[in-house]
């Protein structure tokens, strides 16, 4: 097992990883920017190293600074969390070159799956269902027009190196194609440094359902059921739950088998998530694979009893999985609400500032993943997430009831939050019935 792990991240995920390391008896090192000097992760780690100014390119994306921090503190492994360098093959390769274990998949797997167009082609060859679309990336308008004639309209243009809902454009007719291809390429270049895009059929009113997998370096792969992430605003997840309200035992078995197959065809190890679109509650299509821990991983931990972050660390250390597929049983229901510093009534405008009062809910089946505390200042430089509120109960109905009162008890003063918006979502008929798609929030009206 590792002696000391550096956490190349910030916020609640950095705190989460530190706690997992503590349970495994591993010392941990936090890195922080000048804007995060008073951040919780920098205060509770065994050691903390400043790696640069507030701008992410000079700090949390500064590979050389992070490797240097590893070397001067004697770390033998680095956990990238999610976002930042977590899916950066060059960083994983740099860690390997410096004899520092990257707690995640191999750089080869990251490269293979990081290009969404190539990943889709790999899944197609492996027999995993994919959404009909272009054969790989399209580079010119002429190529796009030929592909569009086969796919039909409406269709989506997506960034090959994309993620987080960026670089996606809807095209409803051939007249719109050229301008939307250009717009998607421009956004892709800006966010990911790669202007390659691909095209696929637009699936109307699908569910966004993802399968969590764990794979060790000995070739063992298991899945841990699904998470329903269909509550999305502008392709950004807002609320997640497990299991999915539309899931059947037969569908879970099929999707789980496809996810395991997807991981094996890539020679994948560590934690990963295969994202699918589910149409009509029965047909499913591969969208992409995320080669890291997900924001919404706590709902899977609740319903399976598996600590995914500790599993990541053990796998990276070369240990075999503690579980077989037969050991994984989905029990109860879990829901996660992302609590953000934003104002839903002002088009979700970010609300940085100082938290002058904070009260979080508690009790059986309540979990708060957060790096916030009373007196802490939410920075304008980074993600606006304050906390993840996760509840667990024996049934979905009980979990919804628990989330209602948990949100009602959650108090944050000094900044605007989306707590009342989340409470309105939990109370709406569509969510309570489980009959919603990832287009639901496009028309949801929030009246506080």
C-alpha cells in the first residue's frame, strides 16, 4: 500500500479522498492555489503545498508544479479526483515517467476513451449498442453534410474530446448544419484544445443512465448497478438517484454486461463510468466513458455498500478487487442533490461570497460531502458547488420524503443557493412519479 498520496484537486472531492486515505492509514498531501489558502482540504491534510495563483492553468492544471509537489513531499501516488487533470493522459504518463502511481486508468486507456468519436467506434466493434451517427470525427462541412444525409434530422454535433455538456449543438435541418458545425468546433477548440467533432442521431426524451464499474489490474471487472442522471440543465447534472426508476432486473443485467464488455475491450482498470441513453425504457445506447470517479458516486456507495474511493486506491496499489459480481447487491434507494452557490431566479448566476451562517441536516441515512464551513468564502475562480446532499432509505418514496426535509433543514446565509430550486424539483409530480427525461428541466418552471 502507498505511504503517502498527493491529492491533485480541491473542494469536496479533495476532502473525500483525504478521508479515504486516513481510513487506509495513508498520509496525504494537499495542493492549493493562493485563492484556496484557507480551503478545508489544505487545512486537514497532513501536509499542504501551494502550487500557484488562482488561475487553474497556473495551479490545478499545472502538471509540473504538481509533480514537483509530489517529489518534494515524497509522495508515491497521486489521486486526481474529478475534473482538472483526472482525464489527462499526458499527466498520467508524466506520473508514470516519474515513478509516481496515478490513481486511475492507464494513459493508453484515457487516450482511447477520451476521444468520444474513437471510443464510440471501439464500442461498436465490441458489440456495445451505440447511437447511429457519423463514422468517427467529421472535419469539414462537406463530410458533415454527407453524414447528415444518412443520419437524418434532428441530430447532434458533439466535441470528440468533450465532456461536461460542452461542445454540443442541436441541428434540425441541413440549412443549420454549417453554422452549428463551426460553432461546435470553436467551442471544442476553446475548452478542450481540439476542434474535432462527430455527429449522432438525436434521441428524443431519453433517460441518462450510467453504469459504475470497477476493474483491477488482474483483469477482473464488475459493475455496481446504475445511476439515473436525467435531471440535467444545459447538459449539466443537477440531481442523481440510484437505482433508476425505469430500471428492471433484465435491463440492468444487459446494461451491466455491456459496461463490463466496454471496460474489457479497452484493457481498463480502476473506477470508471459508462454513460448510456435509455430510450422507451428498454433500448440503450453507449454515449461515453468517464475514466475517473464521478461527482455522483455517493449514491452508488449507499446502495451497494462499496467505498469507491478506497477501491480506487487499492486497485492502483495492485490489489485485486474485494468483490465478485455476485457480491454486489442493490439495496434501498439513494438520491443526491448538488447544492450550488447560484441564483436560479437570475438564470443560475453564480453567487461567490462569504458564508456567514451554515447549518447542514443530519440523522440516519444523511450524508454531506462538502468543503464549506461557516466563514468560508466561495471563490469566483472555481466551480460553484457548496456541497452534495445525499440521502438513503429502504424505498424510493422514503428517500424522497427524507430529501424533502433534509433540504428544508439546509441553511446557507451570505450567498444565494439553489436549495429551494432542488426542493421544488423533489416535490414536483414528474420526479415523484419517476416519469421524467433529460429534457425535463428545459420546461420546468421554478416559482419560489
